[in-house]
């Protein structure tokens, strides 16, 4: 039986496609965006989280870890992720429930059954299921089987993708979806690499192909302070997307919902304390796309 690594299943989701949806978050991503709101999505492995606010330094976890993967550094509990096997002994030992695991293996049947619980809501609202991440296409065999299982029940299926997938695989997977939410982080390949760790050529070439096939695509641009938020950035995005004959573009203002997760994962956060952006901050930015004749909204 096929299993996938999932880090969250969110019911009654309203921002990942039309209507009421269930969003299934796949764990693991080929990009490492500096502003990522779901840092737990980046690693393909399960990860132990520590809530330092709950820890009373009893050291029970340090003593019980069978792999000696927990250490005290600067008076704080730290997990050595190279030696941790996600056995959960520490989480079960901790008297304060300060340790938890991020990521779980799920079968096709488990996810399908969970999604089916809300099928009446999907039908009434024009919703369905969105496969998000991380990058769901990075678990291609599991993804294909899950899509085919959901399709047996005639559920509308969307995918949220980075587009950073081998082109042969992308051409096989993309047409399976009723809607593709395709993220573009930067118009310049050099800057794309600075912000995400990878260049944008493969992403733009997959996007070009998908648009040529007339797949149903909403292009989404996360607008990030001091990265891609200038009016010149807006003009260059608009030029690129107009050239590709894109017809639906959504701007996603930068937010800080993920900040606490960096702490729990003991990761440094490049955008710590950076001010969030709101719809009113992006009025001029949006206008650049509209003036170019693009169907763009926030
Ligand atoms: S999950 Fe297991 S291996 Fe990992 S830190 Fe906890 S006790 Fe150690
Ligand atoms: S067992 Fe829990 S409370 Fe004790 S040191 Fe470990 S994380 Fe802190």
C-alpha cells in the first residue's frame, strides 16, 4: 500500500482554490524560500519540534533518547536532526508535552476517507480538495494514486505548485488537475536563486508549457518586502507574464503567520520582525499589472 509524508490536513480551507476545500499539505520541497510560512514543509523527513516556553529543563528527554540525539546547548534543549530517528520516545517522556512531531505517513485510503467526510460541503460551495506543500509533485507516485482515488468520487482537485519539477514529470502530472495554483517568486533568475535556492528557468518553462496547453492556471506571486515588492519588480513580472499570455494572476501579500514555527524548529528566520504587507500596500503594484491588461487581483 502506498504511503505519503504529509504534515497537515486542513479542513474548511477558503484560500486554496474555489469554495470550501480540504487542503492536504505534502512534506518536502525543492525550494527553500527565505520567507516560507511553513518551514516544517521544507524537509522531506519527519521532524521533532520543541516548545521552549513549555520546557522546564528536567532533562528527561536527554536521558531517554535511544540515539543520544538531544543535547543542552546554551541552556536550551536542541535536537540533532542527523541522529534523530523520529521514534518519539522523547515526546512520550516529556512531562510538559513540550516535544511534538511534524509530519506523518498516511495511506491513499486514509486521506481519501478524510476528504470524503466533507463532500457535501464541496458540492454545495463549488469546492474540493487542494494538494499543497511543500511540493506535492515531489512525491509523484503517491500523488498520482491519490488523484485517481479522489477522481473516482468526482471531487474537484487543485494543486499548489512551485513548478520546480523535472519537465517530463510535470507534463505527466499537471494535466491531472482541475486547477493549478502556480507560484512565481521572482522574474529574475539570479534573484530567484537568492530567495529560494534555485533558479527560475525550469519553472518558467513549465509554466509556458502549461499555459500553451490551456490548463486552468492561477499564477500566484508572493509579494515579499525588499525582495520583489518594488514597482520595477511589478513591471518586470507583468512583462514576463504578459509575454507568456497568462490570464489570471493573484498577488499574495507577505505575512508573518509562520514566525513561531521557526522557533519551534530551532531554525533561524531571515524575515524575523519584518512588517507584514496588506492589500492597501499593494494598490500601485496591482495597478501595474492591470495597466498591462492582465487579470490581476489580491
Ligand atoms: S524522536 Fe527519538 S531519536 Fe529523536 S530526539 Fe526524540 S527520542 Fe531521540
Ligand atoms: S523532557 Fe520536556 S521539559 Fe524535560 S527537558 Fe525535555 S523538553 Fe524540557
